[in-house]
């Protein structure tokens, strides 16, 4: 079956969802098994339309739930196809059981996760609860802060995930509505260049290789299970980061767009830094620039690769910073925030005396405003001057009612 | 294989059926196939069985019913001649006995510890139909 190529302008005005759908078309995915959920629906809808219009050679499988969507992707990936899908929030939560299956079976599936809050109460807007829910599932997790990055990171995800040394599924995250439904200029790759970068799918242990029959999805008990999990963790810890760096480098050569495992902004001489993810990174960068005009040496660290967690890269990035804020956009529900905990581990292991404080913000799509970040940077500067955290270790930003802080 | 370290397995707990390529497998008898050590053919599950089928070739008409119905491919048949039961993989379900059409049956279930020669010697007589 032949397919048509699509003429794209050098810069198209796309939202994050359409950018991801275009990347899925250009990567020529063989199978998309999907179930719709706000705000990620336009991604798989977009792929389905490209397929129906003859722009892609593949299969779209309509299933009855997100659990079935990922199960279909697992079957297709085990059979030997290039496979992707998309989901959000409750759908992601329903998918969790199969997320562990796909990573444990070492199947290179790309999952676009348009981040959205988890009920109850029901909420369709963007926070990072679903992204955090997936963090122990054995997937690679990349985070896009804009439609451009959602587009680019899809190509990068396929390259990393399908590499035979890696063979681990990969999520590409973007913020619900703030990225997924906000149209911005996206610099495009031509169909040939994009496909050339992703490359022909190279099957490994595929079930359609009938001369080499294989069994996928086996049972192992206490005699073998530990070894397989150890192997998976080893590969996440040792093989994924070098491959991501290699693919980032290749992508920069191709497009001129540079991605980093840890995205530092104005960090070279910074005294204080905000560490965050998603669209908040761009807001924080703007505020950091304004704080510098007021004499505060402010920097921002965006996490591009969320899993595997860039422990040593973060240690390097935080070297010499006096006060650090970890911003978590997911309710920790009875603990310090995830980023606060991860950064605590990094700083403690490096015997750092930086003042680290945690903030919970933006739940259910609540805006993180520039005014919030100005206050936050001022608190960080006070911490830096004092050489210790002067506030409680965990504070809520932007919630109505009496000031909420703990620890 | 059971003592392999974490770095000695193929990734994803994927198991191969055969060592090397299996290009002409449909026309190759099981005993001539290059089964891998992770294939269930190389493992005995005889201890799953409580009762076992015994085969009496004197009454067999080689109809192949048992071969067709066996859910575990444990009936060994060559050139459409029934040879016996693969006792490493038979789980004693008794379906072969159930479908055997001869009178008396050519396959009957016995306790696992039953001596085969004694069983054959004491095989039931042909049942006369009631007029």
C-alpha cells in the first residue's frame, strides 16, 4: 500500500496535539491502538485522519478502554511493528497495569501523555499527577514544554526506544491544554528528513519472524523474576542516558535544535534556582530574567528526561547553587514532593549545603503566575543569604484559604 | 539456564522455541526438532498426572481420534499408526480414552503406579451389546 507525502511549510502553527500527530505520521507508525480521552484525543484522532486520507501506511485499532489500547500496542510491538498511542489522566491510570507489561517485555512503544489531573474531583486540566504515576513503571519519560518540543521529542523517542541496546518504551509528556491546545509556531522537518532521522524499524525477537518462534509475556517466579527486573533497571541506569545524549546530538545536527538531559537556563553564575517541569519552565525562565534585572542571580532547571532520573547530571547542574526550589505539580498526598525528594538525594550524596525547599503548585490546571515566581525567587534569595531554609520545607502556591505549609 | 545471572538472559523474559532457525518445522518430527532448553518440550510435566492412559495395540484401529483430540499433543503417531503416549507431557486428562471408539477401548486410564504388563494382561473383554 502506497501513501502520499505531505507538503509542510517551514514553520506551521500547530498545537502540541497536532504536532505529536504529525510526528506520528512522519514516523510512519504501523499500529496505533487507542481510546480517546481529553486532552490527548486529537493526537490519535489526527493519526487516524492521516491514515484515512492515505498519508500513512498503518493500522488504527479502536479498542474499548485504555487498558485494551496499551494491550493492543503490546501485541503489535511484540509482533514486530512500530507502535504508538496517546492518553491522559484517568486513561493513563487504567493503562498502568499494562505499562509495566510493556516495559518488562522490553517493547519499544511510544506513548504521548498529555498531562492532566487525576480525579477525584474530576478535572480535565493539566497537572503532573499522571506523569508522576508512571514514574516507577520502567518507561523512559521525556518532557516537552511546548508544541515544538512535543514534535521533536516524538522523533527522539522512537530513535531511543527502538535502539536494540535500549528496547524500552518511552513516554513523551506535554502539559494538558497549556501545550496540547495552545497553537504556536512549530519548525517542521520534511517527511523524508523526519523519516530518515527515525529510520526504518528494526525488529528484534518479533513474533512474525516465523523461522525463529518466540514466546513473549512469560511467567517467572522467585527463581527468575528478580534477574529480569535487575536487567531492566541496569539498562535504564546505564544504557538509556548515553543513547538519549547521542540522539539529542544527532537531532541538533539535523535541525539545529539542541536538547539537554537537564535543561539549565542562566545557571552559569546563578545563586538561586527553580527546578520544575512542563510549561512552568518557560514561565520560570521569563521571571528569572526579570529577577536578574533586580540583582538576583536567578536560574532555572527544566527536567527534560524525568525517567531515568538524571541523578549525576542534576548533581552537576546544582553545583554551587545556594538556594534551590523543587516545584511539584502533583499532590504528594502525605509526603514531600517527588522532585524535593529526588533533589534531596542528589544534594545529600554530594554533601551539598544548598538550601532546598519544596513547593506544590498548579494542581488541576491552576495557573502558576509570574507573581508567584517573583515571590518564590525572593524567598530563595533570602534562603541563600541566610545559608538555610527560612520557610517551611513544603509550601503550597496559589491555593485559596489560609497559608498552607508543612515540615 | 536456571542458574543464569541477570546479565545472561535475553531481554524481556523472551523465550525461544528452538536453537537456531526452524525453517521446515511442520514436516519435522518432534524428536528431530532442535528444541531450546526453554521450550516446554524439553521439560517433563509427568508429575502433574494422577492417572495415566495405557495403550493396548491389539485393539487399536488407527483411527487417530486420540491424536486429534489430545490437547497436549501427547499421542505419538507415525504414518497414521498409533505408537503410544508421550508420558513426559501427558497430564492424564483421559480425553483419549473417552474418544477411543474400539470395543474394548485401546486406551484406558490406570493409577500412575499401575504396572503396564499386568494391566495389558488383565485388559477387559469385548462388551456384548444387550439385545
